[in-house]
C-alpha cells in the first residue's frame, strides 16, 4: 500500500512561520497585551494598593472641589426634577379638570331640565326627549373620566366616580316615579357639582418661581359661576312652570345672583383674557337676570301667571332655560380655551424644567467624568515607572502563553487545511506516507454555463457567488462522513472513505449529500445585489466509486490530493451530465442498490474518454432524505 515517502520537516517549518490569525482564533496582539496586563495586575496588585494608599492626601485635595461642585449640581438637579414632576402632575390635574368641567356642564343641563320635568304635570312628552338626551350626554361625560380618579364628598361620605354615577341613576328613578321634590333634586345635583369642583385642582402646586395660582383660581371661579347660573336657570324654569314667585324665592334668587356676580368679578379680575372674551361677546348675564327679576316678580305677571295654560307656562320656562343655557355654553367655550392655555403654560414650565434638568445632569456627568479622569491621570502618572518594572517581571510568563497560543493557531490551521489525522501525522511522525484505498466514492460538481457567466460578470461578483454557494455546500457536507478535497474555479470535489475508511458506507454518504445539495439548489437564491439581474444556476454532479491513491503534496501550502482512474471517471461523469441531475456510475449504483434506500433511473451507455462506453444512471431520491423532509414538515 505504501508507494512513496515524504519528509514533513520543511512543511512543519512553514507552518511555524505562518503569522495568521484565523476567524474565531483566541490569539491576537490585543489579547496578548491584555493578557500581559492581567498577569501583571495579579502579581503586583497588593503592592499597587499600598502605593496608591500613600497618595491619599493628594487624592483628597483633588476630590474636595470636585465633590463641592457635584453637590451644587446635584442640588440644582433635584430642584429641576421636583419642578418637572410637579409640572407633570399639574398637567395631569388640568386635563382631569377639563373632564370634570365637561361633566359639571352636563350635570347642570340635566339638573335644569329634570327640575322642569318635575314641576310639570300632565303631558311631559316634550320634556321627556330633552331630559333623556341630557342624561345620555351626562353618561358620556362620566365614561370619559377614569374610575380610579379622586373620590368626592357627598353628605359626609366619600364617593368614587362610579358610586356618584350610581347615585345619579337612583335619583333618575325617583324623578320618573315622582318621589322626589324639586328642591331636594336641585340640592342633590348642586352637592355633586360642588364636590366635583372641590377636587378639580386639588394639590396643584408648582415650586420655585413658576406660579399659576391666579390662572387656576380664575378657572375655578368660572366653573363655579356657570354652576350658580345653572342653578338659577333650573330654579326660574321651575318657578315659571309653577308660578311660585314668592318673596322667599326672590331672596334666594338675589342671593344666587350676588354669588354669581362675585365669581364673575374674580375670574375677570384675575384673568384679563376671560374679561376680554366676555366683553367682546357682550355677555351680560347679570343684566338678563335683572330683567327676569323685574318681569317675573312684577305684580302684573303674578296676577296673570296662574291664569295661563300649563303649556304656556312650560314654554316660558323652557325659553328662559334655553337662553341661560346659551350663556352657560359660551362660558364653557371660554373655559375650554383657558384650559388649553393653562395646559400650554404647564407644558412650557415642564419644558423649561426638563431643559434645566438636562443641563444640570450634563454638568454633573461632566464633573464626574473629569474627576475620574483627573484621579486616574494622577494615579497613572505616579504608577508609570513602577508599572514598567512590574511589566518586565511578567514578560517571560506572557511569552510562554504567547507560544502556547501560537501553537494552537498552528494546529487549527493544519486541521483546516488538512484533516486532523493527517495534521497529527505531520506533527508526530517523521515521515508521511501516501496511501492506497481499495474502494472510495468521489463527488465532483460544477456550475452550468459558468464560463458565459464569467464573461459578463466582475471578479468580485464571481468570488461572492462562489463563497456563498460553496459555504452552503461546506455546511451540508459536515453532516456526513465526507472529506473536502478541493475547489478549482466552479468545480467542487468531495470524497468519502478517505482518509478514514468507512467500509462500504462511502457511496451512501456521498449520494445522500448529493441529493441534499440538489434540493438546496432548487431553493437557492443569488445573494442580494450580487448581480444586476436575477440569475438561475444549475449544477452538474458526477459520482463514481473505485480505488484511488491519496497523499499530501506541496511544501509551501500542503494539500491532500487524490489520484487514479476513479477521479478521472467522476470528472467525465460530471462533464457528460446535465444541469440539475446527479450522474452516477453503475459501480456506485450497485453499492447503493444493496441498501434498498435509493431510486435511480437508468440513463444507458455513455461514451467516457479513455474508457469507452459505460452504463450510467440518474440518481433520483433516497428514503433517508424523504424521512428528513417529513420530519421538517412535522
């Protein structure tokens, strides 16, 4: 079996001279340098700590002004953070107040129309539709408020928003049953509105120079003004329907009118924008209320009121209610605008606080970084000389580790260029022998129309294509007992049964691998942007089994090569094959036929240069590959 002898000393020498860092290798100049520093720190760590301890006075001198600046920056940072948090909370409160104001508006309307409904007897269908619409709008306003918002106080008991809504539903049932008086009804809704007003701006505080108290007071006064006007609207509408214009009712009316005037003075004085808005629209509610007093409590109206039909009195009440509702709606439009203005002011405050927060955070980060750099610089300056001395003590140890790492790189390079068995032989044996194998299977493939592709493609495109394609082939080959021999241009050569013999399984491994590669090519897509147009590739595969001779050739870059007629026939089968087909010889067919796992189609006799006519087959499929596909689908 041994035909010749090659001395590997020069080969091993070349390997030792290689200055190559493989992908995934643990050796590099940076890793060596880091290794040296780690070893030095380990050996001289205790002495370094002692030397640093001697400089503690100088370190404290550096840290005193730095810590002072950091404390000032931290104090300013905390103040800015406090303002930022308070402004965010205030924005949340203002948005919640907007929802509460909308709910109060809807409750006022429901309160007024419900009181009119209670004060009317007989035909109520005209009022019923209006009341149901008001109730629907109130429910929608309730739905916009999250159920986890603050609770309000009613009759000395804390009620959540959900409980308040349930109480209103019970009140509605009493209104429909007629089991509640108008006065109790008005009192109930007024208490709810007062409770909502009391929590609208609860704990809205912005520390520092920013102050929105006047805007919040004006906003709250406007809401309370609308609530008082709404209560007046409900009472007068009730009195028109019942003709109860007594002196006591007049006193209540005058009291509520004065209360409304007081709230209006507050929001017009504290917020010029509201004063301007009301003056531009000629919204003089007080004058209208005065006219109502003069007309409703006049002796002529009191004498004629009870003589009027119920429908006429109801019409008077609804007219008054609608006029007052227009005034209230305009007030709520102003409230919505001012709510947006207040939110915008809060956003400006938060923006300013965030800016200051970022400034102080940046200053503190810079101070911290500079202090660390100054401290490290001082320590490094004092440690520079002693570090060099300690470094010399570690050089010998680090060199030994470098040598061991270089040895591992050499072995890894050998294992990639040759098989592990052959590389071990190069390292341990004095001679390398060529070897004869009685039966192996050779796989050779190439790409159809590759020459034509080369003429219209750049070298970079061809290299990228082959790297991508043969990278897939290499990954698939690792699943089988095969050995990659070489790639030359678009030719790809594998063998099974060398350098380790595997009995008669070599044909089985090669054929299964060929079928896998055949399936890969069906799904293969050219790498993105490799070519200017879509390219479709087919490979030709030739497989033959027989004897061969194998050995290592070359001194500079040694390669494991195969020789013999088996290799030549495999090349001829490849070149006489077809794209997308696996061309196998009859000898290979006989080997796989014995397993019963493969299907093949007889091609017939093919002229092979140097051998004449040979019977060949097209390899179809294998049971192993079919089972693998089923498992993938499952």
